[in-house]
C-alpha cells in the first residue's frame, strides 16, 4: 500500500510598507517557500513570485518555477491573514 504524503508549509512573512501606507507580501520570502515545496518534484533552478501583492486574507497568487531539467511549473500560494502569513502545499503545484 502506498501512502500519500502531502507537504504543507506555512510561514509568517514580514510585510514591507509602501509610501501609500499599504502593505505587501515579501515576494522574496514567498519565492523561498515556493522553492521549498517545489523541490518535492526535482531540483528548482529558479522561482519567481509577483511583486506588489497586497496583504489580504483569503487571497492567493501564483509563482512560476523552473526546474534544472528545463520543465516549468506553477505553484499557488494562499494568504492566511492580512499580516503576511502564507501557506502552500504539494497539492498547489501544477
């Protein structure tokens, strides 16, 4: 019998302030999370998450992964609250 192992990671990210008084996800930390989860499918050459994602509970955004083999993938990252906590799992990798 094979067991399905689901890797999930939640992290608290520091928000960076903008001059307009809004707060955004730290995209570099989100890229680190994307790399970490994406590594279950192979060696990740690069991860790219969008800049300027506003903090908003329940929102999500996609990051692009490029593997050492040249294969690409997308991973969806979910915002847990308005304080920068995010999570993703292997199920969000497509």
